[in-house]
C-alpha cells in the first residue's frame, strides 16, 4: 500500500495534496480517479486536461499504522520515546 503526494504549480501558484495509502483502496478508485481527486483536494478548480496532468509531480510513499491504548500513548509520550 502506497500513499501519494501531489505537487503542481499553475500560474505561479503551488498546489499540494496527499492521500494516505488506504484512501484509494477504500473508495475503490482507479489510478486515474485517484489523481483527479488529489488535484481537486489540492484546490485546483480548472479543467483537468492532459496538459495539466503532465505538469503534476507525484511522490509515492509507504506508511505504517499502529494502534495503542491512550495509556500506552501517554506513557511513551511522557518518556519522549513515542517516535524513537
């Protein structure tokens, strides 16, 4: 599972958006639909043309999901080892 970060500059304005890995899977989107939704999430209002799509920079990343009880979170956070 990979997340995506979209970066795009149009008319001197920078746009950026990200989806966590599970978003596209949960929504049952194709790759093309995922990119279109990222463009809209970034705030781009113009028509999503082939020319616009060629200007997009996509970065794929992996993430990990962890679950812990609040008590565990508080203990690790207080000890400064939460993200160690």
